């Protein structure tokens, strides 16, 4: 990969992307919760949906549509309110599960349902396209050719796949699943509160457009 078109060492770019993508957030919380509650297959399918959402936002930013969206604030507002509503729904669902105290392991949802859930989780995150736009601006030198953009895009998608699928594999380990079964209500309560906080944060977020 030609590195002369990059402002920062690729190792630095990748490390920053891993830290951003792997930090606790709606996507990683949903993947880890699904892995513990429904098992490895369900979590991997959901993670692939999240990854697809990230890939779509990366394409939007790479093709320059992010600039069009920034010039039309209403587009971001629609995404923001949709994202806040979706996270609020997830918060209510988790809190209801914690309140009911159901001890039985949840049956895995259909693959299509899980994939769409992951996809919507990322597509309704208004910060995702901004994150992609920012990484292109920070990592690429002015006047970098299109090939450099797509090289960076491909690299970061591979990194994202390792992060999201890695969460699915890690939290589906049997010992973690057993710990979840013993303290499921506590996990659901924590997820509900965190999803609610994320919903509120998106509602009160001032996007840097």
C-alpha cells in the first residue's frame, strides 16, 4: 500500500479506529448482549449487520455525499431522531426484561431479523458518517488519489470486522454466557440504562456540521 498519500502512519490510524470502534457504545453493547443471551451465531450475524451499516456510511463519506448531507442539516436531524428513537426502544426492551426477571435463555431470533437490527443500529447513528469523513480528512494528504481513499476504506472495514466479530466471539464464550445467566437482570438493567443514556446523548448532541 502506497503510504506517501497518508498524513499519519497507518498504524496510528488503525489504532485510533480500533479504540473508537471498540469502545463501549450501542453497537458493541448490542453485540455483546446478543452473544451472551442468544449465542455465537446470533451475535456474529448481528455484528455483520453493524459492519454493513458502517461500510455504507464509509461509502457515503468516500463518495463525497457526506458534504451534501452536511449542507442539508435536515438529513442529519432525521437520522438523529430516528437513532434516538431506536436506542430508546432498545432501552425500554432491556429494562422490561430486567423488571420481569425472566431466567430462561432467549431463543435466537431469525438471521434476517438480527442482521437488520445491526444494520439499523449503525445507519441511525448520525455520528458514523462524520467519523468516516473525519478519518479520511485526518489520515489522507490533500490531493490524495481516489485509490488511496479506497485503500484506507478497505483497511478500516477489515479492522471494523475484526472488532465487531471479535466482540461476538468473545462474549459468546461459555463461561461468559454462564455469568450472564446468573446475573442476567443486572446485565439487562445496565444495558437499558446505557441505551437510554445514548439516546439522550444523541438527542442533545450538537453535530459539528
